[in-house]
C-alpha cells in the first residue's frame, strides 16, 4: 500500500459509550393524564359549586333588598338583565326567520304556505331530501363526440380540400380545435 492510501478502521461505539442526548422538551413539565384528569374534574366541580353559591348570594341580596323596601332597585336590575337577554332572543329569532325563509324558497310557491308552520328542524330535513331528489332526477347533458370540450368538432381530415391542407393558417386553426381549454 502506498502512503497516500491508509486503511481507516472505524470503530462502532458500544452501548456504554452512547450517551443519551438531552431532549428539547423538558420532561419535568409533562403532566400525567391521570393527574390532569383529576385536576380538571376538581376544577369543574369547584366551578359548579361557585355558580350555585353565586346564584344563592344573588337571591339573598334580592330578598334582602325587597325586605328593606328597595323593590324598585331589584326590578331595575332584573330589567337590565332582561334587556340583554331580549337582544339575544331577538337576534336568534331573526336567524330562525331567515333560515326558514331560505328553506321555504326551495319549495314550490303553492307548498310554502303549507310548510310555513313546520318546525325548523323538520323543514331542514324536508328541504335537503327535496334537493337530493331534484339532483338525482336532473340529467346532465354531455357532448360525447368531443372529450369534455364545448367547441364544435372539426372537419375530418379527408373532408379538407387540397388548399386547406397546404395552408398553414388553416392547419393552425384545425389543430387549435383539438386543444382542450
């Protein structure tokens, strides 16, 4: 062997030499699922208890205000809460009416009055069944003479005259008709 070429012997590391690489994740921050589930259930229980106590405190405050003769303040407070709920109810009713109108538009005019009193869920089901039936019965026309093109088919090659066969512009137009767009 020449000196320029040397045998390089590569050693394979043994299992004792291999050190574990520190991972990018901090293992100490991982929470076992059982602990997570326990803490989560405790949180939900405490939240439910808090909501019950909060409702009781509100009821006690209202009864205390009523016993002190401050009925007007209680009524004003309830009306304020009622105003917020009225806005939400109004927007929900508007959505339901818009949805009902949209669904009724899928039916013929003579049946709209008949279906106007039907529950919105039933109306949705009826409208979806109607559109499915209409889509099944509707036939799509396809020109099978040309594979997916809406252009008219070009003349056959044997129908071209000698002048058309020798004209480059005619050939370009002829070939252009075969190109899909």
